[in-house]
């Protein structure tokens, strides 16, 4: 019987959950869901100077917002230091590791010699077979793995294929530092084994670590997890992803108004594909995702594609759900303050009425709140430059001519106000747009908005007529 799949996401809490880490978490989460397995979260917080509680919170909150929660409480790597030492001591007792008393000066000399000979720096094994009785006084030893001197270590990678490492290049690397703290290389292996991790899915910048970590598994007689090293994300120009490309924290994408479902959709397509599908819902991702389908080449981040995907999911989201999102997210959106000026019940009602027209134009929740700004604007409206040009060029006269017909309406609906505007336009020999554009400018202060008849209906008779009168008064 095959053991259940266990994946893990193992970030270092030295900053936010960046977009590359979010994709790694997504791939781990998807593979666990695809196989009916489990995803675990390990916080690799052994770097005590750089690790912060705030970063741990940001990582956990970011995963929760993305809908990628782990299936168990997070594990602290730092808290397991005693276990890491225990395994290193077991390797020492079995003769598969040894104490090294090389001084910092000796190690520096090794590096300088390697540099002069134009070869990679490698520890020369000088304490590999020496008796500890020869140890110099006052030097606290490290513990090094006694790596094979010849042959090769093979990593069977689900993405990269069969990767071979000559053992002579892996050298006798350090397991425990002289102060007794574990190295990253050692701690990761012990943690993955103890957590029952069956599949390691991580960035291909860890590929060179895979050979060394395999040696620790073999020395302990442990099963080596299935490994998948996924290419890193690059910017549109092919360079390593940086902040100017979009290497931001997940909370920044939240503030920019992206939906979790859209971000998952976009991230899964950065390095993985299912045919030509661009829009992929979460259920389909889970059904289709598999490791061999991950590309070997680096993916390129493209904000335009992300916006297009986000716009699609905004249009697919129910109006009521979008209203809920705007109310929940308003503290995260840079212009969310426009939703704080009126009682929540009134805000919800107006947003719900306007949402069908608003969401057709918006690519982000920020654009959605910007589009809704006219609903909550205080009179007299601030008129932008383009709208003012329309009003100044005969637009206010058109609004004045429309007011009697609109004011006489018994019923105030999108249909009734449209009929009144059409009647005026036909009588004046105008195309409908020539009457509608001044109305839009006077009602919203802008030249773009949902359909102007929907705007009139959503604002309601009193507010709409008052805004129109404000503009006529300036003519």
C-alpha cells in the first residue's frame, strides 16, 4: 500500500510571503489535494537575527487569504534544534560523520587556494580520519558528514529529470556548527523525515542542495522523498524577478485589489499548463495538477495577464459576493475610505444596485471601488478635466434642457429615465450619446462610468436631480 502523500511549504520568516513563495505553496497545496494527501507548514526560523514574529504572522495570514492553509498547525524549525543535534550525534556514533577542528584561518586558506587554482572551494577532509586526540586546544569542532569520495549521487527529479552529482563535488559539509546549532542542510532533512514528507516541491535554486541532502538520507537509512524542483519566476524581460517586476508580498497584491481565486489561477499558469487553458478554476486545478507537467524553463511574470485574469474572475463573481469583498477588504484597499462615509446598510444597498454595471469595467477591486466613488461623492461633485470639457462645451445647457422631463417622471427606473432622455434627444435632433455624455459628466464627475441610465437609477431621484441642478447652476 502506497503511503499517503505529504507535502510541505517551508518559508523563512525574514519578510513577507513573496509571490514566488506563494506559487511554491500553491503547487504543494494542489499536489496534496490532487492526491488526497496533506500539506504541512514549517517555519524555517533558525536564523534568529532575521526571523520575526511579524513575518510568521504575515506568512500565515497570506496563505489564509490565498486559500492555501496548511492541514496542521505550523512547525518551528528552531524549536527542533535538540532533535537535529540528536541525529548528528547518531551519525557521529555510526562513523558516518566526524568532528572537524579546522580553524577559521585554515578554512580561509583553503578558500584562497581554491580561488587561486580557479576551482570551487571545497573542504579538503583534513580531519576526516584523524584522531580527536590531535585536536588543538581551544577550538570548538563542527560535525561534518563523511561523504562518499567517489561515484555519484543521483536525484530523480519529477521536473528536472535525472540529475547526477559527482560525490567529489559534494564534499564533507557541516551538519552542526561549533556552537551546536544545525545547518540548514541538516535541519531540513531531519524535519522532512520526522514530518513524514513524501514529496518535496520547491524552487530550483535548491537543486544543488538536493544532492547533499540525499547523502544525509542515505547515511541515516531513510527513504528519500520524491523531489520536484520548479523553475524560478522571472520578470517580463527575462531577468530575475525583482520588485519592479512584481516580486512583492502577497499583502501588496491584496491591496492592489486582486482576488485570491484569480491569483491562484495566474500563479498556477506560471510554470504549469493544462493544454491551452488560461482560465482555470480551483476545482479543475486540483483535478488536473501533476508534477511532470511543470515546465523546466523559467516562467515570466506579466501584470497585464494577471489583470486580465483578475478581470475575468471579477465578472464571474456574484454581485453580492463582490459587495461583501469590498466591505471586508476596504481596510486593505488604498481607496477603500470611500466606503466608510455612510452607514454600512446604505453602502451595501447602493453597491449591490450598481454592481452589475461596475464589475463589467473593473480589472481589480481597486478599480471597482474607484468606479463606485460617484455613489458616495459629496455634493457639489469634483469634476475631472475631461468631464468639465464636456460640460463647458454646451453640456450644461443639455443638462438644463433634460431636467424638466426627468423631474416630471412618476417612476424612477433605468428604463423610465432612458425613455425620457431618448424623447428629449429625438426632439432636439441629437444622437443619444450627445445627451448621455453631459449627464454622465454631471452625475459622476467623470467621462467613464456604468451605463448612465443605471447611474441615474442607482443614485435615486433626489440625489440625481440635485447633482444635475448643481451643474446647471454653474452655467
